[in-house]
């Protein structure tokens, strides 16, 4: 006789945003998961709405509210795709309630990253700039390509996102740069070039260039370019829907609830790390 496993209770922060609504839909259709809380900022027009109605579905009984503490206390894991300063505050609640988190917020500064390290000593956290399975495989391919091609190939990273994205370059582009820099023994802090204009002269050996595009409704495109003498290699990933990221985040939520305290990323979730 089969035994029904208990559902994993997931809380979603920023539930009324573009990514938040996609997460609500994804949790709703993912076997083994249930929505236990949905939070928004105190000035949101969505406060008081049923989360099911918000995404055009049947009522779920979970009302959009601004009680972040309850989101953590009533959920086994909380997913956060918000802004850095908000994430900093949510980490405090994760620590107080010992609730695992999945964090997709990008543009994290040094203060937030340091706090992440502190809280992860007591709580299991998955933090990644991109939860797409394809992008995380791309990171592995980037590492392999850099090992083989070495310093003989110039490295450029081109990314494109919708007009509303606030940070640049994207967190994924930076992670690609960090991955390649680590393999080549370089420092992204010293070798990254984030813009070119005017008479800039010849390309500096060892530099890693970034180009940023913002416009329309582009979900997320990333290209890692290795340019050598007479040939070039391009590794490209294009996301057509935010559902890609939401599915990865929910998969991470299912994974992290049984983990020991620590700071993980999607490479861990997918078993891609050696």
C-alpha cells in the first residue's frame, strides 16, 4: 500500500510581481508542493486579494498580505525574488525562524552577501543569479571551454533583458564572468570591462568584456563569446518564459528543505558540482 508523502509548504515573497505570479502558478501545478503564504509590500495594490484569483485561477484561500513574519513561520521554505535591501531584511526572519530560503534576487551588494554567509551557518539557503537548468549547464560548459581555450582566446559576455530590469550587468552575466575568470586565474574585479566608448585603443590582454542590452519584454538572453585567431566559439542561452526560472526555483525549494545549514546554488541542486 503506497503512502502519501506530506506536501512541502512554500511561501512566496513578492507574490504580485512578474516573477511572483509565475511562482504562484508553478507552485500550484507542482506535485508535492502547496502554497502556504504569499506576501507583498505594504503599499501593494494586491494586498487582500486571493492568490489564486491574482493569477486567474480558482481561489486558493491564501490571501496576499504584508505579514512577512507569518510567511516564514507558516512555511517550510520561502522563495524570494525581490530587491537586495528587502532580501537583507528577510534573511533576519529566516535566521529567527530557522526557515530555509531560495533566493533569486540579483544585484546583491557586499553587505547582503556577507549576511548570506552569516545566516547560512544556521539555515539552509539556495542563492543563485539564475534558476534555469539550461543556464546552469551553460556555466559548466563555460568552465570546460575556458580550460581548453585558455588565454589565447578573448572573452566577451553579452546579455539582454527587458526594459524593467534594474541591475546591469545581470547576475547571470557576472557569474559567467566569475566562472571563466576563476579557471583562467584572473580577477573579475580587476579585469572586467563594463563599457567601451570613443578611442579606447587595442583590447587589453586578459580583459573580460561585458555588453548590456535593455528593451521590450526580453526575458533573458546570455552569450559567452570566446574569440581567437581565425575562429570563435559562442555559448548562448535564451529564456522564452519566466516559467523556466520558476520551475528551477521550486525544484530548489523541494531540495533545500532536507539540507543541512549552508549556502548552496543551483549547481548543488542539479548535482553538477564535482
